[in-house]
C-alpha cells in the first residue's frame, strides 16, 4: 500500500469506524483527493455520501455539498457531527439561519474548522454568500442527487441547471463531483454536460439486485383479491403495496384489514403525526403491510421488506427500480410484483395531457419503456439493466433466473424484444 492508501484507510476507520470501503468508494475517494472532476453513479444505499465526506475531512479547506432537501442536509450534518467532537465540522447554509448563526458558520469556515458546507442551489446564488465563499479555500463542490439537473430524471429542479456558472463565480478550477442513483444514460449525459465535467472520471456501480425476483401479472378486476392472496401466502412477512392515488391507498388498506391482514395506509394527505405513526408501526412491525403512494419510502430503511407490490404500474422504469429497490435490502428474498393493464397506461397518459408539450413528450417516452417492460418476454432483469446502460448475461449473470419470464418462458417473442436485443 502506498502512504496515500494507508492514510485513506486510517481516515476511514477514524471518522466512520469502517475497516473496508464499499464497492467503488476507494477509487472515488482517491480520485477526489487528486483534485479531479468525478462522476459517481451508485444505487441508493451504495454509500455515495462517504465518497465526498471522507476526502472533505482529509483535505484542506471546505467542501461545498449541494443537496436538494433540507431534511437530507440536516441528517448528514448530524451524522458528521457524530464523527467529530467539533460541532463546526459541518454546517448547513440556508435562509432559515439568523444573523448570529450565519456569523458562526462563517467563522468556522474561515477558521478551517468546517470541512463540509451543505447548501441548496439557491443559497449559492446569493451575492453575499458568493462574496464570502470567494474569500475562503474551497476543496471541491459535490452535487448530490445530481439527477435533479435533468428533465429526464424523476426529480427535475430548474435551480440545479446553473450550477456550473455559479461555481465558476466561487473560484477557478474548483473540482466538481456529481453523484446520483439514476443510471439512465440520458440523465448521465445531462449531468456531465450541465456540470461541465466532460473530463470527469466516471465511477459506475452495477445496478443489479440479484436477490430480487421480478414478476408482472395482468391486472384484472380481481386485482385486490390477487393481492390479498399473495399477502396471505406471505403471512408474517413485511411488504409494501404501492397505489397511484390516495383514495385507492385508503380503500385497499381497508380491504386488507377487513380480510384479516394487518395493514396501514400512507400518503402525503395525512398530517405529519399520522404519517410518522403509520410509518413507525410498519418499521416496528406492529403491522406487516403498508399500502402507500410513492410518498412512502424516501429514506426509509427497513432491511427485511420481503415484497413490493405495485397495484398500479409506475410512470417510469426508473421509479419502478427505486420503489422495488426497497425490498430485500438485507440481501434476503425480495419479491417485486407489478400488476399491469394497458388501461392504467392510458390513465397515466391522460394525467400528463395538461402539462407542457416538452414534459409530455418525455413522460410518454418513459411510459413506453414501462409498457415494453411489462409486455416483454425476455429476462426482466436483463431488460431493466439494459435500460440503465448495463449488460446482463441472462444465462450466467447474478440472479439470472430471478424473474417470471426466465422461470416460465413464454412462447411468443414480441418484435420489440428483438429490437432491444
Ligand atoms: P447513498 O447516498 O448511496 O444512497 P449512503 O451514503 O446514504 O448511500 O450510505 C448508505 C449506508 O451505507 C449508510 O448507512 C452508510 O453508513 C453505509 N456505508 C457507507 N460506506 C460504508 C462502508 N465503507 N462500510 C460499511 N457501511 C458503509
Ligand atoms: Mg445519498
């Protein structure tokens, strides 16, 4: 090991208590320490935060971390304060701070105490912040959840689009790090172009989840009964059932309860107290099942979710991957079952018809991929990974027989599949 490697491992142990890096982390950390532009694509839970936190802690100056959600930033700041005795090691800079707090943040940065400064893109456009940040040493700028840059992503935020110009105002040649769990090539291109990091070293982890079994069933009028049967066959296990509408969430949760299944509903229409009550009931295993809209799941880490059922097909493969990804986090079994009817696709199309044309076009293109996934007779894992720009060997690959099509091949191969192959 080079001195550098010894240092990195020692720092990993010192700050995080880990003796090993996960996946591609070590390479990323080294690349950032060498001052290079870096692009990191890893699935959720892959350990992206450490990729910039560790080099930030090891380097001189302050790293700026751009993040879309206050809650995410606060979590990370708390976590960083846990690894160091120094309160000022990490700060959030946003409009909620009062004058005294801002003064403290600036003092800690100037002193060299603050290694990580979390900001929303808006905060970086404020003249007073720009002026201050220009005057201090910035180690690098990390853009977390970088897919927010792209209209092809699932969480487009226009204020992410000017980051390149904004960072250029802070100083010359500040290395930029983009990080995302969005694996689609379109989104990646957008990120690289937008951040102006065409020279970045790209680290892309595999998105294969070999322990997840993928299945699509035709959705009939008896879908609720089908779901009940599935849940009863999986008695005692934890599962999530996703529905498109709040109304359906409440209805289905009730139907399940009436059928003797312990279930709670979850959607953004409940107040915060009710939401956290239901969420806790699921996490603490007072109930087995949560019936939810997509509002449920962000940042939820229940390792032993054994199945994820989609009562309604999602609006993109990307969303489907994220939502099913909540199953089998512990590496154990995870059954991903989607109910599909073309009527639901038409419903989703209708939802979009009020939106701007460009948005509709993107939405429809994403939806067509969902149709292709649902109707394909090829390995669903291969289909999904191909969508993410990843080759998958459907004979010998990890998890090769873990889908309905591979286990029970259909006779007819549709033209679409040939085109894909
Ligand atoms: P992501 O942002 O990619 O979704 P996170 O940065 O939130 O992932 O990390 C996910 C989890 O992995 C966290 O609980 C973190 O503590 C853990 N983790 C990260 N790196 C390591 C490591 N080298 N060894 C063990 N656990 C790790
Ligand atoms: Mg993250």
